[in-house]
C-alpha cells in the first residue's frame, strides 16, 4: 500500500514540534500552577513531570522502533486485528482533533481576554485555521520547516521573558520547601502530564523520520529541557505573585509577562506573548490536525489525506465553539483527575497494549 | 494566475488589521489616574478618572503649552457599575491601559478594598504594575489638588512616591506588591498615604491644596486599620529594609551632626523558643557624614556618631512597633512569614491567634550603621583668629 505521506523530516524537526507544544501550553495555561496544588513547591513537581514523561514515552518509542518503516495503521491490523485497529485509529484521530480544538479555543480566549476584546473568536479561530489548513495541504515537510523557523522565535521569547521576570522573583516566597510534604507535589506532577504525553506524535511521525536512530536521544533531551523550563515557570509564578495569587490566575503566562517592568521603560511586553501564541498555535494545531487527517486516511485506506483537510478544519472550527462553555469549564477539564487519565489512556495505554501484544506474538516490522 | 490571486488576497489582508477592535486615537480619552471612593449614598462606589486626550500628550504639552486634565466622576452600586456610568459623561472611549495610579479614599479603605482589588486584578485593562495610594480624604479631592510642578495628579503622585522611595517616610507600592502582602501569612499590608493640604503660611482662601506624602496606611487584609507618619512610618521601613537614602541628625556634646544613610537592609530571624515566637531584626546601613559641628578627634567621634544615629534608628523602630504592632495589632513587618519559614508546623498552631500575640510580642532589634564616608572634607572647619 502506498503511504499517503511521501515526505521526510529530520528527528530534530520532530522534537522541535514537541518543544513548541510544551512552550505553547506553558505560555497560555501553565497547568502546573493553575490546576496544581503544590503551590510554592510547583518547581519540584515540574522536575518530576520530566521523569514521568520519560517513562511514559518509553513504550511509544519501543513500539515505533519495532515497526520503524510502517505507519501504525499499517501494522495495527496485523497485531490487534482489523476492527480493533480501526477503533484505535479513530481514537487517536479524535485525540489529535480534540487537542487541536482545545488549543485553538485557548488561543482565541487569550486574545479575546487580553487584546482583541471585540473581535469574534470565530473569526480569530477561522483565520488561524485557514493558515493551518494551507500548511496541512502542503504536507509534513512544510509544517516541519515552519516549525523550525517558529521554534527559534518562541524559544528566544520564552527565555527572554523568564530572564526579565527573574528581576521580580522573591525567592523567599518559595520557602518553606515541602511544608505540606510530598503528596501535593506528587499529585501536582500529574497535572501537566496529560500535556507532556503529547510525545505520542513521534509514534505517528516515526516512519517519516530520515535519521531515526538519533530520535530517542534528542527526544529525551527536549523532555528534560521542557521540564527545566516548566520548573522555571513554576518558580516564577509563586515567586512573583505568591502561591495563592498564582493559582488564581486564568492565564498564568499572560499575567507573568504583563507584570514585567524593568527600569520603568521595558514593560508592556504582551506583544511578545501574542507572537508566541499565534505562531505556537499554528504549529500545534497544524501538527495535530495534520495527524488527525493522516491517521484517518491511513486507517480507512484513503489514497490521500488531503481530501480530509477541509472537513477536519471545518469540524475543528465548529467544535472549538462548543468544546467548553466557559474558561471555568476548561479549567475543570484540565484538572489532573480529568485531563491526565483521559490523555494517558490514549497516548500511553494504547501503545503499551499494542506493544505488549506485538511482543508476545513476536511481531516486528522491517528494518529502517 | 494562482500566484496573482494569492498576492491579491494577501494585499487585501492589509485592509483588515483588527477592524473589530479598531479605535481611532481621536476617539480615545486617556486615563492617567483613577480615584475610588464610597458613594454619597454610603454602600456603593464613586469612581473618578483623570482624563487627558492624546493631543494633550503631544508636542504642545511637551513644550508646556498648558492644558487642564479633566476629572469625571460617577457612582453606582458596584465599582463596575460606577465605571460604566462614567460613560454617560465622557464623549470619548475611556482608555484605562495607561493609568498609572489608583487612589483609594480613606472611607472606602476603612470599609474594605476587596471588590476594587478583585476588579483591578481581574480586568485585563489593568496591570499589576499599577501604583496604589490611600489618601486621608477622598480620592477625588486628591486628584483635584494642585499637582505642583506636574501637569497631572498622576504625574505628581508618581513623582512624589519615587522620591519617597529613596528619601523618606513612605514608599511606592504596586498592585502586585499589595496583593503579595495581603495574601501573605499575616495577611496585612501597607500603602503610601497622601493628603491634599495647604502649604504652611498660606492664608484661608489662598492657594489650592497641594498633594503631599504623609506616611503609610496600614491594612489588615483589605481594610485600613490605621495610619503612621513621621518617625514611626520610617521605623516601619527600617524594619522592612526598604529605605534607600535619608537623613539622620542629632546633637552630641559640643555640636550638631548629621549624616545620610544608604544601603539599608534588614534581616528578620524568627524562631520558636519553648513554643513561643521570638523575633530578632538586624538592620544594617552605611552613613555618609554631612554636618560635623563638634571638635573631637576623628577616631573618637566616629563611634560616638554611629552610636547616636543607631539610637535614633532604634527610637524610630520602637515608635513603629508601638504604633503598628502593639497599637494596631498589625504585622506589616513580615514576622509571620519569617516564623512560617522557620517552623511550618509550629506556625500553623499559632496562626489562628497571631493577632493576640502581636501586642506582647518581644522583638529584639539590632542596628548596625557604619560611618564609612566623611564626604569631601575630614575635619570640621578650623576657624582662624586668636
């Protein structure tokens, strides 16, 4: 069967996609602080998130390396039977679509809250989706190359903002450390795990990576870097606002950037966040919706995923209007007891299941 | 053809830059500062905004071709209602994003600032870098007072508070800093206190009241529980280590001396001794001699002057502890946070009764000032003659 995607990307481009995912979520929600309960110990939770992510990524990588040249839709019917493979394919397509819709909605909500109060969110989401759909239509290589360009800007902005915010950190706000013990730190470490589990994208992009052998090293390096930056944000928020105030913020990253004032003139840096937000959502929605289309096309044996670009984009536009009634409802969904089990059951549970069955049956794909 | 169509489409985008949120500059009323008071009816709010137009900020304004900032007020049952009602009197779209100062009237501050603080932190048009001020009268009176060298009350307030930051008896407090204090373990904070007052020597009917910095307003949570001025206000700032520069002066046998302090820092050491809180504050600073009126050899008089100035600081600190800690039972010195950091479990046991502890709290203060700079001369003036 001819694959619906003929492009090739490098492992560096794929891990950069994941890094942009992480920075985007930190810039908007920072679930570690907004839905966690560790308060001033959030930075410790962030480091634990890195450890958990490294663990949950392992089955994804093992499965990908077991079938290095095949898309999941190609080997799943052999491993778990055709009907189950279709269900798994649909579940992953749903997960990618759902995640993209959530991010598009968050993007519109932040813009409506902070900058464009009068502009209809439908217009904001629609314009973004038009660009995203164009990128999807151009294929994986175009999305990957765009990510490379955008990632450098977003990383620079994240480091610049963190550096400037450090001027306002009051580290005494972080003491006493572990006053409430390890329990809240552990519980909070599961809060962003649902987002960190987005490493599952490598499972679906693995067949198209030209330098597969370098992926694990780069991926773990990016997971570590993401955890360190998350720890820095987890330090910044309580150090600047106090633990209670930090948790009260709807968009923690936005509040951090709006509170920066250096020497009375370097302030009002919101446009930097907006740049990161717009370019970040382009990458994240682009990759996720592309994967949704790709997985559906491969699962149902279509000749090209391009026919699905428009329907999926329209679906995402409509779905972004109804995915949450309000930011309060979104906050409830992002809570560790809702978002994390939902995401992990798909991103980690399903690959683990398939890996176990393939290992028991001794099934393996062709060499890369 | 396709490329041409795409280019034409891209060019069309230039015609639609944020059209929904577009507001022309000439339609904006820039707000420099706002005052929040209780309404005349008592339960509600009165909101006052100090307006300028973008033209007022233009070249003419820079060249001093004067204009009068305009005050508009409205009231309502809630603060947001009052802010909305102001639109009935203002012909332009109020632009809050450039506001620099929020002035709370004393009656409102005594009633409580919860609603105002919630709105200020919730509304995306406000920023946590906004400066907060409490005034002795109403906020509207403060904004209506003469601004001295500045063209707006906002400019006058920011200028006055910036000078106080380095010179004296009050300090600048941002919205974020106040929220940090209010949500700290003690839950108590402070704001700079200003007043609109006649200048000394002006007769009745002469001169408009002028804005001046009076001291500090002390808050328990969101409510103003008292004010401190003069030495007690500076004592608060000595204890918090938040003084930049300032003057100390006194008399030694033989003449008057004065010095400028700088590099002030304080460190609070807290511990539980047999279950009871014990506080020790170490204050350090540098001195530069400014006036030397008595003729004692340098090696002898330096320790004498240091002792004199350290005693003066201790007096100011004691005044602060008497008025604020024991009088108002307010902990704006960070003692509760220091205890929390020193022993979390013992603090949780004590936290509920912290106010009762304050009146009898034993605070040990250690002041160490070092006179390291003598200025440009070494000895006092040696007059000639027989």
